[in-house]
C-alpha cells in the first residue's frame, strides 16, 4: 500500500503542521474553517491541550513558577496553589511539585477546553494498557463502495482506540489524510504525552449505527453513534494527570477515495 499522501501524526508533532502540509500531494480536501471551495462538508475543529507536555512545546519560565518568598524562612508561608493536588495516601513520601510556568500554562489551556488537570502521586496512577491487538482491515475496506466507506470508518475508530492506549500510530497513519484537522488535534495530544515519557488511557473509542448521509465528488459523508470515553493522560515524571471530556454521541465522518486504492478519513467531528 502506498502511503505518500498520508500524514504521520507523530511527525506532525515534530516538524509542524505547516511544513508537512506544504510538502504533501493530496486530493482536494473538504472545506476548512475560513477556507476555500472544497468537495465536502465543513469540519468543526476540536481543541486539545498539548502545550507544556510534549517535546519542543515547553514555554520558557522559572522552575519556581513564581513561588518565591523573601525574608526569614521561618516566617515564610506556603504559596497559594492554582493547580489542584490530590491528597497523597497515608504513608506516601510523595511531595507535590512546585507549580512551574509550563504547568500553569497547560492548566489554563486545559481548563478553557473543558479538561481537568491535577498533581497526583504517580504511585497511584493506573497501569499502562497491555495485551492490545492492532486492528486489521477487512479486504472489502479497499473497495470504492458504501460498504468500503463503513468498514474504513469502523477501522479508524478501533485504530484510534489502539493508538491512545499504546502510543503506536501505525494503525491510524494508513487511515487518515493530511487534511484531517481533528485527527491531528487528537494525535498531537496523545503523541505529546508519550514523547514526555507518559502514557494515555481510555476505556473505549468506537462507532456504531453508521449510515450514509451524503455523497460528494470523491467522498462519502457518514454519521454514527460514537462511544468516545474520556482520554486520561499521565506523566509520572511531572506528577501530572489530565482528563478530557466524554465526547460520546453523534459524530460525522467524511471519507475520501485516495490513490485508487482505498478510502481514508478526511474529517471527523462530533455533532452538537
């Protein structure tokens, strides 16, 4: 299978979206926010907090995070905290980290986007997912039919679930275009966590009750009922736990036929 028209989510986190898109040859994507006349529906961008977790995304700032006191140490008081701290279990030797400028920026970003962030003893973090099997594509998924579009969409959601829980993006790389804005948003959130030595967990991301709602030149728009349970990210070295919202509900997915080989996902978005 040729993959010249497909974007590696992990590469996007390193070289930047603009550079990647500039170097890709791809079919005309759908209409983008503030965009141009395309061949499909408008995609509403998802917002994901990634700043201050991933490599190359750290903002400069004092490690003290402004928690500086002056005068006699015996009279110094503990500075007020902005980021919540989960009370450690009895007998724990864990000490909550000092709030850094990086962490505070991430906290504010997460809060604005409906995420929660907290400092927490890494000893209480759940274990990484193990024993997961990469999804496989049914042969009918490589046919330019409505059944092929449905199979590719199902595959993509299973691949996304696998990627979140393992950090392995190979399964989703072959099922998305460079133009999928929300694919990149989710991918950068996950990849930035794994790049920082952390990991992510979700109980389930899947799609059911798929139906064709419209057809465009070279693409098919589908709608389905998604189970998109919250993604939790854990970075033990920073004692950080971030949890996203539950995005379960109706989603629209736009798939396009690429390279005369198979459908790929070009747009995903929850329907409000």
